[in-house]
C-alpha cells in the first residue's frame, strides 16, 4: 500500500482488530466444541484426527490463495482486505447456524470444511491488514491486539460451553441443546464484529504506482498459484526457520485440542463417553472452563508480550513462552485436582498469546510490502501442514504407542512444544528499521 502510514491511536488499533474477536469465537468453537460433537455422534478416539482433517486442508488451500488475491485487489469503496473479511465472516455465521443440526459424523465433518474455509478467508487477510495499515513501530501492538482478541473470543466460546449447560437442558437428537446456543451466539459475533472493524477502519489507498501494478496483473486463480510458487521460491531464510518451529508447535496444539476433554474425563472423572456419559459431559463443561481460563490469560498478557518483544526481542519472548506452555502440558495429564488444571494451563495461555502474534513480528521485516498477503498466507501454510500431518498420523500414534489414552496425548504435546522452543533459538531475525536506527544512534554517541 501507500508508503505513508499515519500512526493510529490505541483505540483505533483496537477498532481495526475487533473483527478478530468474532473470527476467534468461531475458531474457539472449532477447538473445544466440534470434537465433543463428534463424541456425542459416536466417534472413537482414533477417528478424531481424521475427522479434523477439514481444518488444515482448507487452510492449506484457502489462506495462500486468498492472500495472493487480496494483494491484487483494490476497489475505491470496498478496499483491498475488507471484502475477504466480510465474505469469510458471513460464511462462518451461516455454517455456525447449521452446525448443531448435524445428524451424522460425516455431516459434521463436511460442515467443518465449510466453517474452516470461512474462518481462513476472513483471518488470513487480517494479518496482512496490520502490515498494510500500521507503521513499523506500531505493528507489535497491532499483532498483539489480535492476540488479545484471540483470547477474548475464545474465552467467550469456551465459557459458553461451561455456562450454557447450567441453564439450557435437554437434547435435540444426539446433541445437547446448550450446543445450539453456543453456536448461535458464535454466528452473531462472527458477522457483527467484522462489520464493526470494516465500518470504523478505512484502508489506505494504494499509490498511483501501486495501483498501476495491481491493474497490470488482473485477478485469476492460476495467477494466484503462480504468485504462491514464486513467493515460496524467494522465501527469506527466517521463514524456513520458523517452519521448523511450527512443525512441532502446531502438531502439539492439535493433540491438545483433540484430547483435552477426554484427558480431563479420565484424570478427574474416571469417565469415557461410552462408560459414563454424564461424567464425560461434566468433563466437556470443565474443559470449556479450563480453556476459557487459558484464553483469559492470553488477552491479559498479550500487550505485555508486545512490550517485552520491544524491550528484548520477539525471538526470546517466544522461546520463553513456549517453555511455559510445554511445562503446563507435561504436568496437565497427571493432575487429579480440578483447581490445579487451571494452574497448569496458565502456561499455555501465555504461550498462546505469543503464538498468535510474536512469530509474525519475526518475519514481517523480511517480507516485501507488496507481497504481505501472499507471504502471510504462506506463514499460515506452515501452520496447517503440521496439522494435516497430525491428522494423518496421530490416530496411528495414539492407538499403537499411547494405548488410545488421551492423557498420554497431552504429555506428547508437551514434549513437542519443548522441541519447538529449542528450534526458536536457531531463528535468525532480521533487525527492523527502528532497531537499526537505534543502533546507529547509540554508536554515534
């Protein structure tokens, strides 16, 4: 976009990121409510990873394509990234309204494909929107504002899984009625929050030179694939190094999200969906509260991590946060006291705040501004490829090496996060313009 980017006030940065709240409410339901729906519909533990394949596959296909398309989009009224936010949020809202009516495993899995396509269409351009709109010295606050709203949106999603069962009883088919309420609230939040951000935050028009560049390369699906291939070929080394971190990090997170309810059911309630359905429903409700707590930690710590990243470095902040998350996961499956679950998951809350913002700070300085969209899409490919690998392999791993015991899956996730933390130490981050100016200023003294 245009080279001049005026500084925004703190509340303007908040307004531009409110839409991330609704997107992350939807994503929170994917994390915490979709797998229990699979359980209510009769899925076995080793079937869960394959049923979750929809999310990462749609992310792999949708995010880089949407990024490449949005780089080449400009409309005087609708903007560059705004149309993708709105279309994605609308698709999410419609799917969330339908999802609780799933009558079979494959209906639920099919709707998950559509839901994740909507989430990815809305979320990917939002990363590029920060780089488009904010000057370099405000990008830390911008990305961590997205972490803040990630925590807030997912907190509400998970809290609904705890609160609604207390006030909404009965079932419709195999699905408890409180599930309907959670998904309907998500549908409302998804579209209204994105509408607010679009309404309050105009995009920066491209310069005449940038507009000419956009017009010289019209939108096309084939052209997008070509752009993605060229961007991967020219990808800076820091992104390859981040890919190794993400391999361990995101494989681990899917292990946790798929198995947290069943791990708590075993360790706290000695229950499984088949042997003690009431105990398992209590575990799902408690998991909503536990996951809600880690998201509270996320939005409470997000802006503090932005300050630490400026004072020290994004690399060291992410290393320490991953260490805290790993320690929490390793302890989690051995806990038999409900209260201690909240202590253990606090480490992941801090880690999640870092994961949703800090890695983007490590790479944004190495990305050409005219290709923000496609490169942010490639960063998200690095997220979904480990997820696909997890969905294709972890069913075998948990069945043959972890005795189909979800507690061991959480322990395994903790070990992987520790490996991710070690891999962070090998990342070579390019200094930002501000850091170079500060260094030269210090040398001149």
